[in-house]
C-alpha cells in the first residue's frame, strides 16, 4: 500500500495513514519516485508540514534519499512558505517587503493601545482575550467586518470587532504582520492578484501536505488555491488522530476531501510497524465506537505481546505512587528510563507524578512543558504564601506586589526598596508604613490596599483559620483567578487548573499533618520545587507529557493515567451537545494507546482531589471499550484476567467489608465494583480509632471543632455524625477520618 501511494502521480490522492504506518516514509519516497521515475522537475514539488522539526526531518530524509537535485524541492511549514511568498509580493497589497513579524508581546502592546484609543475597560477586554478572538477570526479567514456582522447582537462582540479593526490599522501603519496574518495575507494576495497565484500554481505542480487532519480553515483555503490548476494534490493524515480542535483544526478538511475532489484516489495505510497485536486490537476497539470516521483498522505482523495492565487505585496519590513503583520495577529489570513515558489528559495532573518520582529519586523530563512548581502561576501563589509565612522575604514581595496588576509600578517598588535599604528595615515594614516614604504619594493608596489584603490573610492565620480557607481567600480576594477568567483562553483555563491542583496539595498536607503550619507546608513544597532530580540533557529519564504532546512519538513502555469519567473523557466533552467533542476525546485515547510499542499500563482512581474536594468517579468508558482478551485487571491481590475479575472482586468486597462511600457521593467502580485496586489490602483498613461516643468534643483539620451527635455500626467500622461549628453536620467513617478528641 505504501508503494501504491508512491506510484500515484496525477490527480488528487488521499493517503489515510494510521498510527505507526510509515507516513513520512511514504511522503519522502513519493518525492523520490516523482523525480527518478516520472522525471518531475524538483523545482515543481512542494511538501508542507506543520512544525520546523518535522520540516527539518523531512528535508534530511529527502536529501539522503535523493541526493543531487533534492535541494530544489520546496519543503517547509505553512508559515515559512507564506513568509517567502509575501517578502516577494506583499507590495501588491499595500505593504513593504521589509515587514516585521510581531511576537506575542508586541501584539499585546498594539492591542493595549487600541483598547485605550477606543476607551474600553481593559479589565473587561483583556489583551489576551481580545488577541485570542482576533486569532480565531483570522484562522477562519474573517475580516473585522466579517467578525462584526457575525457578532451583530453582542455588545461585547461589537467592541472586539472595533479593537480588531483598530489593531489591523496599527499593524499596517507599522508595516507589521502577526503570525496569523502570514497565511491570511497570502490568501488575500492570491485572491486579489490572479497573476501571482498563477505563478505559484505553475511553480508547485505537485503538492504534498502532511498531517492534513490538523489543518484549519485558512490552511485549507491556501492549499486549495495552489492546487486548483493542476490538481496534483496529495494529502496525508488520519481522521482517527485529529485531536487539535482547540487549536482551530477542522477535521472536516480530511473527511470531505473526496467531496472537494470526487476523482481522488484513496489509499489506506493500515499496517502498523510499531505496536504489538494486543495494543492495536485495543486501539481499534476503542476508536471503532466513533460513528463519524473513515472505516479502517490497524494490523501488524508483530507478536501478540503482553496484555494491557489496568489498575484501579483508591486515590490519585496512590495512583502516582503505584505508577512510580512500576517504573522502578521496570528499571530493576534493565529497562532504560528513556523507554518509559507517563501520559495524562491535563497539565495539572503532572504534580503528583512529579512529586512521587522525586521522592523515589527517579529522573524525569517534562516534554514540551514546565515542571509544576516552575509554572508562573504556581510561583506567584507560592510567593504569596511565602510572604505570609515570612514577611521579610523581599524577593517574594517584589514578585507579587503588582500581580495581578494593582497599579504599583516598578518606579514605586524601587522607591520602597531604596527606603528599606537606607533605613535598614525590610520591604514589608516599609509597605505597612508607606505614608512615611517620600515620592510615592500617588501610589500610596494602592500600596495600602495591598498591605491591608496581606494583613487580613495574616490575621486569618493567627486566629486559627485553616490553610485551605487562607488559600481560598488569597486566590479570590487577590483577583488572580478573576484576571485569568477574564482572559477566557485555553491557556488561562489551564493555569486555573494548576492553581486548583496546588490547593489539593494544601488540603492534603493539612489533612495528614499532626500540627499543620504554613512554614512546614512551604518546606514540603521547596523540597520538591528546588530538587535537581530531573535529568540533564543526555541522561536517562522518564518522559512525562500530556496526551496531546505525545502525538507522533513512541515508547516501548507507556503509562496512561487518570482514566476516569470526568477526567478522561473530560466532563465538558462528555456533556457537550456536539457529539464530535466526545469523539475527539476518544481519538485522543486512541493516540495514547498507539504510543505504546511493547507494553501499556492504564490506571484510574476511585476518588481524586479536585480543587481541594474529594470527587468520586467511575472508570472511563474508554477502558470498558477494550476487549476482555486484551486487558488484565491488576489489584493488590495480584493480576487476574478481566473475564474473571467480577466474581473475584465480589469475594474481596464481601470478605473484607470494604466501606461504602460517603452518603450522597457516587463511588468509583471497576467493572461494576467499588474502588478495586491497590487501595484495599487488609492492612490498609485501620479500625483502631473507632472509640468515639456521643458527646465527644472533636477537631477535624478541615472542618474545625465539633461534637459527635451519633455513632452507629458500619460493618467492621463505625459511622459517626459530627456537628461542626463552622460547616454543620458531616457523616464519616471513624477508621478513615482524621478526627481527634479535644
């Protein structure tokens, strides 16, 4: 099938290339076939891909395969191709060829000026929010007028359209383009100058596009323009691996290719050269549940391979520990850390796994991302906590005094710092006495506002409020979360999730510590944040990454974590009115499964802490879609096939009387049974602390002081009801709750 794809020369060609089926090999060999066998001039061949890395790899392969003449083949990304075209012809649409390409910071400056000119509230129309709207519009090839018409009934939309128009006016005045303009303006150039379009149609008689399922509306239009004359267009992709809708990718581009080109030849590359039969059987079974897809199934001549191992843990913390223990076991069996990857749905899930790896002294690298405690929002919030614990920390104060923006500029901060140095006192004391500092009268009220806010938080600590309550107040009253919500971008939502994950750390610490203090919490964080355990370049290391980042990569041993309903698939996708949202989640699962070459481990947790609250969830529907013969369920009692799991688990539940969940909560299930997995060896159930009686005065780390009002048997445990002073009545199991008599 690879050969058939290479030998199709004239007319449209759709190559549906499944995971690990050698699509890059096909593209490069097709270029060689066009040149060597069909005598096509390399000058007339264009190959487009998405990233500079992919373009560089393709260039190297073509050069090695063809040798002399290969340098004339135009291999590039969409954007670099458009830059070359615009440098030569942009004067035809009223700009100079020496135009500047603005980066994000420069774009923000222009948008800020536009918002100011239009006298709009910058809090309601944040730079990031407006830029994200402009970017989405340009990806759809929509002008300011188009955007205005589309948002005719929206007051906010009309104002964004005005900013968009002013923004474009300023860009043109500065002879500048932003990143989205590169493709947008090239399409506009071709539309308004048929002679220029004809020049490039004659130049690019044979066009190949990689990862076609990831193209957006403007990329589709650009390729269609270039190919419209000779129609020798070859696109390579896989609708089952379309996972970038949030970036503007339009799966209909590959699905509707035959509608645009009815005479297109379709070649399916279904032989996989990466994974074992069991892994591919599981992947095929999962993605087959998507209704809107091209019919195909991966197969391989490789061995049957090991079954997928699925483990259901009680908590997310135990899941992280279990994954790391398995990684250490693999390494003890002479498996290189380089051969192991841990995949997860969202960035914030990395925290627990990172911490467990650090404690176990296992080196790791975070692929395409930043270590949890190095992320900007985490450093910001931790700096707030540092100032609360130690007001003498001038560096922490300088980091957060104007974050989020309070109108306290660098000039004011420098004056405060100079006054502190000259009077041999710390910066926080100067802030508390800002009226005594000369030259800052204009900003004095804003500094006082910051001081009052911080003193309020310190009062909460001194009066015995929980660390969780202090954390919540910090995030709410500082305006940090509000500012992120106002951005309304995917990046902002991810940052909020990270802040919520840090809250999980606070709550978990407070529940487990005998005498929780902010200082001790910060010490725990520092032990992780300041570690040098993660590997240097060239060292052996486990790879951590999101499932989206994993696309295109492969590892002999893969761990997929967090396979619960509400986590993966995400609750938003599962509840969406658009069925393709859930189907994209399933495609993402398919991508994750097909990263594994030899062995795949999957795991979930019956309960997971989200934003400081324990949430109960059942296993992901994607796990249930894997055939029994491909998967085994592993619990603390050993490995058992999924076909015999239910009666076995039933025996465990009845014998050891696993306690039910808190009333009103839905417990997680594994093939229909609660909380099965590493969570329930006999020793884990502690019934020593069940001697509570009605009338006992007790204290809970989260809920505060209370009185026991009811005690009743619950199997080998006791269920107690406590009326707390702050939160009212809570019911809990005596063996599982951190409750102390006072």
